[in-house]
């Protein structure tokens, strides 16, 4: 699947809508200094960002952001923290215990250095060459950015990747610290291993998925002649898809689950309800957005042999949720059909697709509720939903298919 050719999904495109009068209903036009939702978070940070004229010094998480607009000539650059005490830890699961304000404060304290680069020739820019080694570090590295022009106080919010705060036009970047690069990463780069194989090997070696995604995005993988930067949002979804492939091949060979199970978990105004069904592998994401109730739920699915086209309705969330489900089934050595009802609350703001993966994984780590029938499980989940259950059932292709085949006994309304 070539992620470089896909547009934003329907729900991701919907995130551009806002009920805010300040930004005129286009979130990317928001001004940090005027925004009624984010202003209180950045009030204390603005002085730190603007006090150093012409340069910014601080640790990069590491985080190099690569845009997609104008591909293959895109805006890219490092994100440097002006408030290191606010940096998040490397484990996204721990972020579920943070508040929205804590997550915002951490991300909006990152100043992005903007530079136009050609993704096909990343090493032609001395600044980019300097930064790539820093981005391969598993620990934060101090970087000094010099810039010209004004500091742009406009938040960078995206559908799949985490946001950043103000941005500057980057002149040069100097890495002041010593990057800590895992030996296996150096070996994979030296060998010129095919990018897909390298992603799987690095993940299976125990390296964090966030880190592996960054290694792919900065163009460190593949044969030297074909290396290129990968837009941050594309790399996130590509890694979710790549890591799912070997899991799916194994899961299809496991014994089928002999009962219906329900796993639920909520955090950060997001709720995942995972139905595992006693059937051969099938998967469906039903994504309910309470901010867009007239359009929800959005739905994408696959049956036993998977899908080859991009999940255009739910986009990156589909691949993130599916990966968590496959990891759980692999740990159980079981095959099952999975239908995930995922609700996003009205107070959620775009902080990246990671929370789909982590909220779903957290749900699956909790002991399941067990049922003899799908109907019993659906009645248990009904009061936990804010959108009517019937809306989800009307959109569910997997449940309808399995019931029509006689594989499951569903609600009488089906």
C-alpha cells in the first residue's frame, strides 16, 4: 500500500472544522495569542519563546517534523523545547495518565524550525544532515536553532501527528549534545536493509514504535540511493501497517476464540469498546465523533483476507487500532473477529493518532467481560455509548455480514 498517494480520511478532513469564532472555523488559522481554548496553556510560555532574539536553544525530544503539503518539496525541521521540564516521557502509554492541558503544554512549548527541503535529496541540505543524527538518538539532544524573520505564533495541529507550538524560519541548526544511537539502528542503516524489513526488525528488537517511526521519517532506512524523508503523518500510518502484516499472517493460523468478549477503557475524552467475536479474522473500526454527531460513526472494515485500499473513512486511526487488536490476539494465540466502537468526546482536540492505538491497547489489557452471544455483549455496551448503539449497528458491515452468514446471532433489528 502506497501511503504517499492518499488524502486525509473523511474524519481527518473533518478535524479542520471547528466551532470557534476566533479562527473562522479553520483550525490551522488559529492564533495562539487569541485562542480561547489554548491561550491559558501558552501564556506562560510566550516569554520563553520570544526572549531569545534570532536563536532558540533547547532539547529536541527528539522530534523532526516533515510536512506533506507540496510533496516532494516540503517544509521540515526540528522541534526544540523551550521548557524541558514539560517534555513527555518516551512511552505513549504513560501519556494516557496526563491531562489535556499537560499534553498541550508539552507540545506547544516546542518551537519548530521551518525549512523547505526536497525529500528526495535530504542530505543536500547541510542543516538536515546535521539534524538526522540527532533525530536517531533515543534520548533528547540539545540543539541550537538560528533563525530570521518573526516568530509565528500559530499552532501546528495535524490529524495524525502530535502538534507543535510557534515556528521560525530556520537558517542553521547546531547539535550541541551527543546523540545516543542504538547499535542495531547503526547496523541496519549500514546494511542498507529494505525499509519495510528494517521497521519490523527494529520493532522486534525492542525499540519503541514512536522511535522506529521517527527513524523511517528522517529517511535513514532503505538503500542509500533511495533514501528520502517521509512526511511525519505518512510515516506513522505506514509503520502501523507494516507492523500489522506479519501479525496478521500468524493470527489467521491460530484457533478461533470460543466466546464473545468485550474490553472497554476510557481516557482523555476517548473511549474504546472492543468486541472480540468467535469467528475467523475480520476487523472493523466504527469511529463516533461527538463533535460531528450528524456524520458519525465513520466506518472501515476488512474481512478474512484483509484490505488493499486505504481506509478512507477512518484513516490513520484504522491502522493504529487494528495493530493493537492484532498484538492482543497474538499474545492470546487466538483468532477472532474484532469490531471496535471508538468514541471521541466533544472536548478532545487533535493531539495525534497515538491515542487510538494506546486507548485500544489499554482496553485489551484489562480482563474481558465474557458472553454467550453477541446480543448480550451489545446490550452491555449500549449504556456506555453516547451515540445510539443503533447508529453503530447500521454502519457495521462486519456484524451484518457475519449475521447474514449465520456465523453469529445478532440483534433482532439486524
